[in-house]
C-alpha cells in the first residue's frame, strides 16, 4: 500500500477528484492548508499599506492506494491539477506498512 499526498490549488480540487473518481478512487481526505514555494506569495494593499502574504491557500489531498495503482493516480492528479504556472503544487509518495478499518477490524488491502 502507498500513501499519496498532493498539495494543489484550491480551484483544482474538483478536477482532481473527478480524475481520481474515473480511476475508481473514492476514498480520500481533503484539508485546507497554507503554504509557499517558488511562488513566494503575493503583495496586497490594505488601507494604503502594502502587505506581503507569503503563505497562500492550498488544498492537501491524501489517499492510500494499492501499490499497482500509484502511477495511474499520480498521472491523473498531475493532469488534472496542472495549469503550467508556478504554484501548481507537489505530490509526495510514502510506503504504508498497514491499514486497519476500525469498524470491522479488516487489515491491509481490505481496509482501504
């Protein structure tokens, strides 16, 4: 099993979910997060004063999938989240030792 964490633009969330749904991936956790990278934030003016906002709103999508589905999921996320500009996001991939479904006690692949 593998955990995929994708940090994407908030406006791309529905597209990414749609792309994953086409692969049969329905279970995921979505969090609103703040972050920065090469984008380095932006400047805004409030009441005549200029402020630098270096943490921008992003969305983190977390899912655990069978090892054989990782490449397809990463490809779908990349295709659906890409705008071609700085700030499109990142994908992180981690091995998962085990998963347990609390309700039934199922473990491993059956739990996801």
